[in-house]
């Protein structure tokens, strides 16, 4: 079963309900000059740094105002399913469309981070760049297939991602794969999951049998989640499973079982629970951030069904400043933002705050 069975109308309702949260930042997008400077710094190997001091001290992150930092802005969490030449669902994309979207992200100074790093506020990217979370549901063979040499095939999603990253060195090749039982069957679970873990990708939970958790008892919900974690860790011993994508975007009852629970000696605890749609997610440092209900954006073209809730439309609005996007200050230990946005900061992060006067 696939998440494509989730109702498009519900996705639209989710977007309307969450739009106010994602668009609440009052700052504007960084000026083109700031983005350009950040790109130049990154390409020269000095991104996020202002150079070493004469005494040889550790290099310091640049002035956040200079790079237009706003770490209370929105983050696009993009959702992918199958890559096929002839899409039969709004959740399918062609390999060419997927490559074009990655090229756009790289050109607009986005840097991929995993779902786990995003939800835990572990965003370490160059100054002036923007985080993006690439997520893949259902562990299909079009997402990852390993060839006879043990490397991803060029036409798979991972193969395309690696190719784009090779052309754009700042575009970190990482993503989160939300898997079910018997993932990547064409390659085999042990080999495929082992390759992902060894190469900087995150493996997330998507339930063992792609279950509709609203129809599951409390015991069944915990069994689905704990058993899938057990299966992942069987193939990748010691793997951290800290992210969950809800099949169909549907919460269990009670909702807290999506975050933590246990079954048959296995306990799970998710730092982020991901929905199906349909708008940018808040900064993990924003007061509006809810780790137990993180919205994602369906990858979609400008003319696709429900395009206003798809990735092309949202990336346009993030680029033109209609929605304030997260821009890094280059220092993962601080949270920088224009001082007029101080009211958006979650109290838990006040000790890391680095507000600055907006020019």
C-alpha cells in the first residue's frame, strides 16, 4: 500500500489549517546579494566562516545580518514516492522531474539535512544557505536499487541525487527513507539498508505493514512501530530510528503512540512524526514547531493537480519572500534572526538566541 491513497481534499485542508503557522515569520527573504555572497563563500570553502584571527583562533561565523540569517523561518520537507516514466498518480514523479527539482534546490542554495537532524534542531549548514529535508515513503525499488558493483543505479532516486550532488558540491547527498517490511525488495533489505546507513542517509519508520493506525488498537499500533524498528535494526545493528512518517498521514489514537511506545521488548521513541501534507514546516526553534505533527510538501510541478499545495508553488513562495524561509547563520550552536521576530522563538532556545537589528 502507498500513501497516495490519502485523500487529496484532506491534504488541502491540512494546508489551509497550517498555512498561518508556516507563514508567521515577519522577516523577508535574504537579498539576492546576500545569497550570492553566501554561495561564493561556500564554493571557496569558507562558508559560515569569516576567516581565522591573526592569533590562529577558531574561525568565527559571519555577522548574521550580512548573510540575511533567519533561523526562525520555514523549512520545506519534501515528500517523494515512486519515480516512474509514466506517472499514474499525483504522488509519482518522473526521473527527469525529480532531477530538475534537485537542480532547482541546489541553484537556490538549499542544503539537504535528514528528518532526524531537522526535528532535533541539529542543522549544521553553511551561512546563507537554507535547509531542505528530502523524504521518501514506502521503500520502493525506484528509490534505491544497487547494481552489480554495489552502488546505486543511475536511474534510481539515490543515483540521481548523488549525480546532482557531484555537480553541486554544496548540495549534500542525504535524505530520509521511511521504510516498511521487506524494503527495496529488488536489492534486498540487508544490502540496501546497510548501504544507506553507511553513506549518511537516515532510515525512518513507516510501520511494518503500512498500517492505517486510526483503525489499529493501541496494542496493534505499538506492534506495527516496534516490529518495524526491530526489522530495521536487525539489518543495521545499532541504527537510530528517530523519525516516523504516518501512513496516509493518519494519527493513531491516542496520538502519543506515534511518538513513543513498546511491544515485545522493543521500545521506540520518535523525535519527529511526519504527516502527508501540505505546506512548509516551521523552524525547529520556533514556538509553533510541533515535533509530533510535522507537515510535508508533496513533490509536484506547477501545473499538477492541487499544484498550489505542491513543491513548485511553495518553493516559489519561499524564494520570493511570501513565506519567510530558514536561512542559516553558519553556526549550529546559535539561533539567529532579525530582532523583530523575537516573539516567534520557542522559550527552550532562548539561551542560544542571537537576534540582530534588521537593516
